[in-house]
C-alpha cells in the first residue's frame, strides 16, 4: 500500500512515487490526495477491483461520506491534464526544491525531502507555533505541524514549495527561516 500524498504531481514526472521508482504491480493499493500538488480537494484509491469494492463496502469513513462534488472531480481531471501537458512546471518545482535544500544546507538547517513538502524539525510545539508566526510576519506562510498530527517531540514547520515560487522568494524564505531559528 502506498500513500502518495506528497508524491503525486511531483515525483515520477508528476505521476507519483510508483512511477518515480518504476513500480507497476496489480498488487499495489495506491492512494493519493487531490489536494497539495494538484490543488484540489479529496483523494482516491486504486487497486485490484476486488480490493476497491471491499473498501467501498467496508471502510467506515468512506461508507459515511459522499462522493466528490462534480466541480471537484472536474478540477482534479484538469489538474492531472496540466501535469501531463506541462512538464516544465515539474522541472521548475524540482529546481526550487533543489535550491531550497541547498540553501538550507548552507544555513546549517537539516532538510531531507525530495518533494515539495519540506519539513523543518523544531521539536517543541510552542516554539514551532512561534516560528510560524514570525515567518508569517515576514510574508511567509509556513504552518506549524504538531501533535497529534506528528509524534510528541517532532513538531515541525511545513514548507510547501511550488513551481511558481521565484528564486528570490526561496532565498528570502531560507534567510528568514535561518534568522528565526537562530533566536
């Protein structure tokens, strides 16, 4: 089972983690969000027909939910079409990811994700919220992620990069992040 919330639209030429690693198998249950890189709402699960049918009949959250609104489904289809038709967006995104990670390393800040979602480990939830507020004051929307979303002691800042960020914006974020972390 692969939960590809951070890979779809980013890795494997936008086709996700399975494509990135060259994995093709009927035994894989693949789920991904239509948010994040695709900018929409909702999620999906693919797999063998009997697995999908079992999930539709037995997965309690699904049983008690409703289908995506048609507009959300159309937005997801359009986003997937853009990913396929405009590979330069993914190239720009990967350039921004590389620039961000390189600048983090030069600033002495650990970063490890090959995706557009870049966690910066802080540890303490109060400090994470404070850092997030300081970055917002400087024009950067970097939410604090803390328990129960992540385990205690692993609160973090979640940087979300896009293909549309400029090199100057990426550099400014890292500069402001380094300054905030130093205090």
